[in-house]
């Protein structure tokens, strides 16, 4: 079933301007993830969420087995801020992209906006700006940009330069 899914993703990537897939395969399908990364990892971001659950031990396995090229970080998944930051650092040291995500039942707290900017993560997943708990995070990013002034950097498409085919 994994190979069929990988074939399907490859057809989609060939036909559409896809830059990222999150949780492309089952969380226990390490072999499938490695095959997915082998086939598409140089063309798109492959974000592991359920396979890693913000756990550095699982991420270390994923790095060793080339089971993706990005990780989804959910701040309260591993336990502490220190553990979360260590997982982000581990991912970055392995040249993994990092996406920080809000959680289901999220509040209007804006801390993840600061975490993304402060750790130079570059990607936040907060959903469509249709509810206050999401809008607040985007508004906070704009306030941070305002405070940083000319030192603020927005990578835009450059963030995905290793996947962009000229």
C-alpha cells in the first residue's frame, strides 16, 4: 500500500506545484517513509508529524533512516520547552526543515509565533485565519516584524530553495 501511495504522490507532484506533504504515510511505516523520501525528498518537503511526535529519539531514527526531510513540532507534545527546543536543534543540525504547529483546542496564546521567529524556524502552521486563536498568531507575527523593522527577514520561496527546480 505504501508504494501505491508514493506513486500517487509522485503523480501529483509531477502535475501540480506541490512543495510540501505532511504525514504522507502511516506513523509506523518507517520503510515506506524512507522510500517516499528517496523518491520525492529532493523535490518537496516531506513533513513527519505522527511518525516523530516531537520526540528526539524518534527524530534521530528518522534522520538515520532518511525517513523524511522535515518535522512538525507541537510544543506540548514532548513535555517541556527545553525538550522542544532540543528537538528543533536536532532537526536543524540534520538539515531538516521545521514547522511549528498549533494544537487542536488551541487558545489565542501567541507564544508559538515568538518561538518560530526566535529560533529562526521559518514555518508556522496555524490554519486558515477564520478563528481568533489562529488570527492572533498571524497578527503577532506582523507585530514582531514591525518591532524588528529592517532586521526582519522573510525568506519566502527561498526557504524552499533546495526543492525549487530551475
